[in-house]
C-alpha cells in the first residue's frame, strides 16, 4: 500500500508479544498505560499460548481498557511468527516491544521525533540497560540501573543530558524497535521460518532494509528498561544465538562484518561517556561553583597564590556537602574541575577561551556563552566568585539572568583599580592617607600609564562603574579583614550593607614526620627508562634544607610510583628520605605523556644523625617491591643550622635566625629585604622563604649568612621553620595585604613577626601584639636596629613567642563552617526563587550539553566517540596503535630482510623483489 506523508502526530501501534513472564508483563503494561497516550496510540498484546495460567485472565481484563487490543494464538507459533501477527495487524508505524520492559515518560513521542529526523530511517532503538549495542552505561553488557536511581529517574537523566546525536548503528535491537511502515512494506515481515524462536530475526530484517538504502539509528534521549532473557533459558539462548549467527553470516557477509566492526570499535562511546559524567553528579547534592582567575591545582599554570590556597581550603570543606565546581583560567583554556560530593576521582573539562588579553576585558559574549552553558548544563545552585582578573565580569550578569544567587570574596583591590594592589607609580599605597585619589585625575592617569600601560584614555571612572554594576548582583561581599573592607568601601560605599568579614582559615600544622627516614642502602636496578632532575637541593645556589625536582619511569603512571632520595654523607652513612609527590604538568607536557603528571617531588632535608659537609644523592623510584635508579649522582653541601652547635655563636652574643616569608616581589618589600640581607651583619642568619621574583635582589652576590629556600610547598612551611630554628619572621609588604597567610604560618610555629603597619598585617599585629610593627616607609637601618634589639633582649623575644603561640587562629574547619551557613542560606533562596527559570535551566538544549561534552573530551583523551573532540581522541588512539604496530613490524626478520634487499645492489635484484612480492 502507498504510505501517506509522515507527520509526527500520526498514531502508532505498540506490538507486545507475550509468552509467560507474568510478573514482567504486569510491570510492562502498567508502564505502558502510565506513559502512553492511549487516546492516540494502540497497544496490541499477542499471547503465544502461554502455559502460565495467570496470563489469559489478566489479558482478558486488560482488553476492556480503551486503546488496548488483545490477540490469542490457538497454538504456540514462536516469537517471530507472533511478531509478524502484530505487524500484519497494523497499518501504522509500529513499535515492537518485549514484555519484560518498562517504558518511560514521553517514550513514543521521542522515538517518533527521532524517526522523523530522516526519510532514510527504517528503525529506531532507544537506550537501555540491557540491549547489547544500545546498552548504557557499559557497551554490549547487561547493566544494573545505577545506584540511587529508579527507572523513571534514570530515564529523566538520559533525556535531560542527551547529546541527541541519533547515531547510525549497524542493526536495531529487538527489545524495543520502532519500525517505519514504509520500510516494513519494502522488505516484508520477519523470517519466521528461519528464526522462529527468536534471536537474529531483527538482524535479518535490518540487513534487508540496509540493502535497500535504509538506515538504523539509536534514539539517545530515550531510555527503556529491559530485564533480559525472561522467556528462554540461557542454554537455549546460547544455542539459538550460535545457530542463527552462522545463518546471518552466510546470508549477509558484508553487513555482518560491518556489525563486527561496530561492536569492536564502539564509535558511539561518547554517548555513554557523557551519560557517565552526569550520572556521577546526580547524587541529590547542591551544585556550588567557585570562579577565580587561576586554579590551585599543581597541574595548572601559576597555581600558587593566596586566593588559590583559600579556594583549595574551601573546596576541601564544601565537597562534604555539595558537588563542587571550580572554574579558572589555565593558559588559553577555562579549566572546569568538578569534585563530586561522593568523593572519588575528580572530573575535568577544558573550554578554549584564548590567551589572556593585554588589557582587562570587562564583558565578552563568547565567554558569557560558555558560562551560560556551564551554569545550565550542570544546574548550578550558587556561584561564589573569588577573582575575575584575566577573565571578564560576565559571570555576574549571566548568573543574574539565570536566577542563580551570587556571592563574592574580594581578595585584593582589583575591582577598585586595575593596578590590583593600589600601589601608585612611586610604589606608595594609594589610600595610605585614608582616601583614594579622585577618579580620573592627572595622578591617576599617570599611575595607570606606568603600572598598567594605559595611555591617552580615561579608565578609572568606567572601571569602577562597571565593577559596581557587577558587584551589585551579589547577595554578599566577603572580605578577609576589616582593613580590606574599609579600603573597598571608600570606592564603593553603596555596597556597605551587603559586606561582611570572614577571615581565612589557617591549616593545622603538619605532623613533623609524615614519612620515616630509613638508614641503609637498598638494592636498585639501573635503567635508562628512568629520568630525573633536581630543581633545588642543599648547597646549590644558596639553597638550604629543601629538595625539589622530578623523576619518572618511561611508560609508567607516576601516580602509582613512590620516590626517595638516597643520601650518603662524607662518612659513608646512607639515608633514604621519602619524597612527597606533587604534579608537574610542565614535565608531562614536555614528554607529551599525561602519565607523568605526578612525577614532581619535594621534601624538607631533615636527616637525624647525618654529618654536616659534602654529600652525594641519588633519586630512587619504587614500583611495587622493585627500586630503580638512573645512575645519576648529585652532590651538595649540608649545613647544620642548629644555633647551639660549636662556632655558631658570635663573640658579641647569640646569632638570631631571621626568616623572610611570602616570596620576594616589589609589593612584598623586596627592596627593603635586599638592603637588609646585603648588610653583611654577622649577628644574623637570613633565610628567604619562597621564590625570588625581583631580580634586583640577586644582582649582587649574597653574604654567606643568607640562604634561599626557593619555591616551597605550603604544607612544608612549619617543618622548614623548625628545621632552620627561626627566631623571628619578617613580613614587610608595602601594600595593604588583605589577609596574609604567611603571618598565620609563622604564628602557628610560635614565631613572632616584624611586620609593616599597613593593611591586614598591621591590623592583625596590633590586635595580637605577637610581634613588632614598623612603618610602611621603614628603611633597612631601622629594621636591623630592631633586630639587634630583639637579639640582645631574649626576655622580650620569649614573651613575643608566647604571644605568637597564644594567637587564637581561626582554622579551616571554623572557616568552612561559617561558609556552610552562608551557602545554605543562599542555596535555599535560589531554590525558592523563580521556579520557571530553574525549570528552564534544567531543560538545557542538546547543543549546550554537546558544547560541555566537547570540553570534557578535550580534557580527557580517553573519551572517544564519533563527534568533535571525542572523535579526535579516537583517531589519535588509532594513530598511536598504528605507530606501535609499525615499530613492532620493524623488529621482524621479514622487514629487515626486505630492507636489505631494497638497499642492496646486485644482479637480479628486481626479479627477486617481484618473486617475493608475489609470494607475499
């Protein structure tokens, strides 16, 4: 018959072959009545002479329901013949449905929409937990519904997060098979004579359709539960499958080979990877997004800083209650890292956003679109902004448009002025006289020209106007200190009522040991597969008791390998020092191998019983019970830094150990530090903690009483301070720091501080009296005089040490508890807000979901599939397999012989090559 022009509103018939399986049948029919519009569509139940006496009475009752038709066979005809009865009974598009299935919301409409997407489509198969090539989450497996879901909830997740690819597959799967009437008329019924008992009949039908140019697709936004093998015993199923597979391969050799290829390559794995991503996060927890300028992870560029440390501490607390998302610039991408509440492995995505612009960009539609996609696809409940330098202000406006609450912590003065630290062109803190310079006056222009490169353009008025607009979106503005709040309120007095102070939490002191130093050698295998490098060690470039570097074994995951330093002192004593592992993305990138991400290491060089003097050191890697070495030996010089050792007292009294904490930059007082350490005063030993970012400090050779740690990990600070027996710490910024983590680190170790009377450093020292204050314009002579006074007044030093130990530092647990209350308040507000907007957010488009998935595939080479970045990953993997195969081929005797013949010059060479070619 001639098929009428298709319309999505056309009714369909749902054919359900029945043979026993009473309990499954009840669940199937109930789900059909619940999720199918029976005023339009029809259910055809065909009983194939079931032996279960409960089946017929049940079907007799059901046939009285509107929209349900029941047929009874007078004898058992077999599955395929039963299907043909239903298909012949219908003159519509038909859905062939097993009786051990459970259908879900809008299932018919979604299958129809998929079928209508192309005139070439013959069949449509939905996703299922047990449907071979339509199985999710694992391909070709019978899966359980994931924990925490029922069938309807999982189907809702599949629909909401679908990429809606409608990918072409080799054959349909008969558990639920939408059949276009046009295709059925073209190829005819199922081959019941050959496949009477089932298994293979749908493959035969699909292959015949394929020969006529039709295709078969997956409906990847629809999920139907399938119990599996309810009518047949497993032995019978295996026999039938094997027998029918042989028939199919004989009938359709090319198509069966294509089906084998599909099953081997799994080209649509991206559908499953996308679903797994969202399944991990569908745990009932709220979704909290942190937004900042730079990431705190070791694999990220420029990951060290106070803002990053604070967000890291917040994440560790918030992940107990929420799914935590961290969005931050990392080079040319916006890295989104997801920490699910249930723990386990974090998830990572990368959105390309281009290089950081030369000048700040306040608004950008491309980044705004990326942020909208993140907020909608992941259904974010609350946004906590920490910094937008190098990004834009769009996070505020996009969140507002979507009805998502926003709070913001201000870690510096960026929103008041693009200089960030408010240092004018002379290096003076701008509001030091208690007020800002008037906006856009001549002084302001000259400052912005020198410090930021602006010229011939008015900046500050627009800058503050646009930032005020952004910050006004926030329900709360949070400051780490009263002094920071006071400065910003001068620029934005309108925001006073929504501003609060929550000090940063301080980490608990690290346990002294953490790892045990072992004396004695260990047998290590020397290998050229191992590569090592030391960045710093005692005796190198003024370095004191600290070791950093990296080491990896070719082809091995560094995360599963332990690292040690084997140290031999000048007397021959051998010590094995465990090294703490850290990420080194620079090494992994240089080696083009992500397995080496965790190849970095660090350790405080504290070896009880080791003699001072020259030492030799090798790096060892341990995999399982085996130790490896590359054979390299590094030499250094170890100095005891104990003040009670012979020769360490000056004739005029004890030597004072002085630490400079917090890195060495202009804003942190590098000019003053340089003058102090180059003074040559023999009464002091100076220890410079952190990276030297001001090259002026190292222009002149430093005296022998000056030591440099280089970059160190925050967790090692307490152990380093103790190992160096620090008496006093100097923290001498020339700008108004908003909190100062290093001040907390010193006090945690009971070390009093000499600090500049400016910003949070001045505020905290005045409040605690756990140190001494010097004016912001103090010179080296004044600080050295104060140090000399402290050195000659051990009683005063002792009292200040007691005060430092007694400072009631707010720890991270307290801080996270304060934020938990704040988050709870705004999460509730968000959920009680615009319900329509929230529903719209949850119903994001497949295009949005796909954009997010591409970012997931970009960050995860293991994610493979048939679209975008996932396909590139698959092609890269195939190229790598091909390269490996070629390398293996080159090692064979045949290849070597062929190369010799090709390169040799002898009579009859061409004839021999032709003979060998024919034989091959």
